[in-house]
C-alpha cells in the first residue's frame, strides 16, 4: 500500500493545485491518527482524485493554484472540513450523508472523473492550454491545436497508461504505478528529455513537515463554506461506503459511522497543522490493502513510515519524475469512476433515478463540481417530495377461498363485495400527501353506486401521522357519515394508534371500529349487513302483516 500511496500522493497533490510535497505530508499524520481513531481495519486514507478536484475547483476561485496563498487556503479548507466532521460526530449527525442519494453520487463522481481527465490533457499532450471555464472549451482548444502536441510527452503518458493497466490486469496488488514512475524517471534522466520539452517535477524539498498554524480569517471561512460542505459530504460518503464494503467482506469488526466522522475530522484538523492537505478514503488503495492481507490499522502505520523514509532520503530522486507519468496515474485511477454500468442499470430499473443521475452528471460538467452536487441533491428532494405526495393507494379484494386481500388491479378476478370497500394506504399520512389521500378516498367511494355500507381502511403501512393527516382523517369520517357509510380501521400500528387516542379520534370513531386484520373487519361488516337485512325483512313482514289484517 505504501509503494502505491507515494506516487498517487504526488499526482493528486498536483491535481489539487499544490506542490507534490504536500501530498506526501498528507500521508503522515492523517494516516497515523486514523489508525488510532478509525473503526475500519482496511480503509486507506490520503489524497484522492475526487477530493483533489473538489478542493481545486473551490479554492481556485480565491487564488491561483501553486501559489503560497493557494496552499494556505487549501490547508485552511482541510482544517474547516475536519472541524465540521468533528462537530457532526459529536452531534451524532452521521445520518446526514443519507441526504445524498446513490444516483446523485454516481452522476457526480462520473462527471468529476471526466473533469479530472480533461484537467490532465495539458500534461498528457505537453501543450499550454488556457484555463477555460467550461470543459468543452478545453476539448475544442485541444482539437484546434493538436499539432502543438509534444509527442515525447504524449508517448510517455501512453506508455505509462499501458504499463499500469498491464500490471493491474496481471496482479492487482503489484505496484505498477511506482514501477512505471521509476522507469520513466530513469529514461527522462538518461536521455535528458527535459531539454526536449518534457515537463518534470523538479525540486521536492526533503525533511518532515513543520508545525504551522494555517492562516485563518472570518471572510475567508465564509468564502470557503461551499467547498467545505461539498468535500465534507462527498468525502465522508465515499469513505464510509468503502469502509462498509470492507466490513461486509471481513466481518471481524463493525463500522461505527459517527466514530468514522470523528476519525476523519481529527485526522484533517491535526493534519492541517502539519501541512497536510485534505484526505479521504481511497477505494483502490483500500482494496489492495485488503488483497495484500491487511488485517489491522498497522498497515496504515507502516505505509506512513514508508512515506516518512521517502521524505527523509528519496526526495532528490523525485526531481526527474515526468508530469506526464503522474497524469497517466491519475487517468488510470479515475477512468474507472465513470459508471456506465450504473447508468444502464438505473435506466432499466427506475427511470426517475436514471434522470437524477444524468441531470447531476450534466449539471456537474456544465456548472462545476459544487453546483453539480447541489443540483443533484435538490432534484432528489423534488422527486422524493413529488412521489411522497402521491403515494400508492390500492383497493383490495378477497382472493376466493382464503383470508387474503390483494390489489384489485393485480387480481381482477377476485371477489369484490358491494357492501364494503377496502382501501390500503402505503405511506405515512402527513401534510404533503393528506389532500391526495382525501381526494383519492372520495374518488373510490364516488365510483361505487350504490354506495358501500362500510369503508375498511387498511393502515398496516401507515407508519406515521401528523396533525394535518389527522384533520383529513376526520374530514373523511364526516364525509362518510354523511353518506351513511361506516368507517372501519384495520392494522393501525402502536405509535399511530397512540396518536389517534390522544387526539380523541379513537373515542369519536368508537373502539369497536378498530380491527387487527381485514378478515375481522369484513366479518363485522358482513354480520352487520346480514343483521340489517334481517331487520329490514322483519320490518317489511310486519308492515305487510298489519296491512293484511286491516
């Protein structure tokens, strides 16, 4: 894991817009702290591509990349992210990551991967590309100026990609990135490719990071809030997802989300004072750590020690590392993040999730990474509210010879009674869907002529109710009373039953109108109907008898 971490840390530092040394610093203190506080035994944290591009996108609006001001802002951003994660952990707010749906994450990460790929075109082709606002402008500029390509740079990049992919297919845990880094660095040095236009890292300072308090100000904090929120949620979602996948595979430990928030937050806060840029969980390094047999967080400690030795003794060898090779490492890493299979799966499974994913994907490409995730989250809530306001409501009918009652649309030949109407409501009853519930009940009743004598409301799936829902239920009761239809309620769960009791509705309806099962309510309705029919027949007989006697 250590030999894979070192070249990735250097590459992702450049992607973040900071000198390579800061990527290595992020592999020291944060790894050691996570090893102490984290609950995952295999998770490898450090610089990752998505976090790097998020930080780069947000902070570059305030300062130019690779400047001292930019580096200070990145360190301050990491500190703020860590503080927010610690606060969320203390308040036990790990559940907030559930606000970001899987289609949003998939669409966002796929678009972020493309943005990362496009950001590496300059280093891959060895040409100067202006910093355009939109990704398509970068592609168009490259196509119009393709003849300016430095073919040595492009050759190094393509060679690196092929070698890394080849080693990965041969043996996933083999350090292909480090191997190709050594090969291309030696070739660059021996043949003096720098003089032929190949861009290299050049000076990387040696030694360990010093303690330094990041420059902080209130105005800067306000300007960084969008970036902080985005990286906090995306980084935590990714990290906890990776940790959970390892938990399923290695069942010897339990992942505690709030403790994970604390571990990631502490790693970022203290790491920021030792020049560490923001870090997150890496799927590729975690998978390799697991495949290599990592069973405890000692593997992270050893990886950090390897980085420490590199900082002390190997930084002079980093001088001739080609940036094209680092670009290749990034390209190979992020290409797998473009989730074509998830898009195909969602298209077949549920179109609205597919729409959310595609709009998030397009929104991220067009409006940027921060706005893209915001668009996806808002769209998810719009769909959630829309479908929650129009929940599934079914008319139930009896399957002959059984006590089972099912949706009439699925069993059109089942028995339907003229004396009672059975309705099942499959959601909580609250302000968002109360009007729809009322309108639908009235439509079902209006379609039945003559009107049924009973309406049996199956509340088995009604797990909650608010005051608006209660008022609507009372309106339905009065509406049915006006039509001489009795309301019978079935399967009400404890919390909803308590709520109806406190409101006085239970006494108003009558406790004898509540039943555990539909079959019990149907028996009551049929017995009542039979009694009324007998009583009606008796009244008619007596009336005819008196008429005869007269």
